[in-house]
C-alpha cells in the first residue's frame, strides 16, 4: 500500500526565517511526487511535480527536491502570505495520488 | 474559464437523510476524482470517474456511497442514510486526461463541507 508521511505537522516561523518541510514516501513504481498548497476553506492548489531523484523545481520562495525516499520543500525567507497547509502526494501505477496529512505553516510578521 | 465548481459549499443533514454533492469539472476536463478530508487527516481518495464510467472506486465505502458522472451534467457523489462519521469536507478534482495531471496537477474545487447532526 502506498504511504506518504509529512513532518512536522505544524511549523511556526518568523518572517525571513528559512526552513524545510519533509515528505517521506513509499510508493511502488513512483510516477510523480506532487506538492500542493491549501488555504483554509479552499481546495488544494498545485505547486510542483517531481519525477526522478535529483530533480529540483522552484517557484518564488519555494524549492522542491526529490530523493529516492523523500522530498523536501524548502522555504526561503518566508512571508506571512506563505502561511498555509502544504500537502505532499505521490502517485504510482494507477496515477492516482496518495496524499500525506500536510504541514501547517504559520509565518509571523 | 471557470475552475472546478462544487455545490453546495455547506450542507447540513440529519442522521438518516441523503446527501447529494455536485461537481462540474473544468471545461475540457473529462476525468473527475472525489476525495474526502477529515479533520486531522489527509485527503483520502474515494472514486475516479470518466463520462458515464466508474474507473476506480477502490476508496469508496461499500455501503451507502455511490458516484456517477453522466453524459450530460455534473458528477454526483451520493451518500444515503448519513451518519455523524460522514461529516467531512468532500473535494472534487478534475484533469484533462488520466496522465495529464502529472505535469499540471489536479484542479480542485473549493469543496463541500458536510455536517451531519
């Protein structure tokens, strides 16, 4: 059974304080590793897909990296508007992603 | 170009009633996925549909839950004889193809929050 585990569950940062979110996955035949952002009361919003170990993708203050067992979402100099829940998901043979429980990020001004 | 539309946004049902949740996918998308999100839990896959076909229902409870995506009209997730444990946020997502979501991800709706009293 595919499994995705995210840590920490919650993270509080000061504005400008860089950090990383972790996603560990166990998926048979990984097709893709996804990162989504979810704001309160809304559906998840797609950020990145990573396909193979060593791949990196960036978007503004976010950078996602992938190894054979983990993915990291690095947040550089975060701002209060980066506050959200960040979801990691992985898909294998069926293409249907299995989601982790998410990391709730709060960035204080 | 409207995104994925879900309605109602909030739904309150008494135990034993039926709940009907609707989802209209993005224009051009013919693949629909339903997920359930419980407090303190991640998104759990329920069912994957194409027009008039259920492709994968491995995440659907065996009883009381059903889904359809007719040739015309929105996809419907139906929960019969609701119980308090059905209270959750139900999200619908769409993609243009089965593999198309790999590069661009799913497009999610804003969800329907079901409360069973």
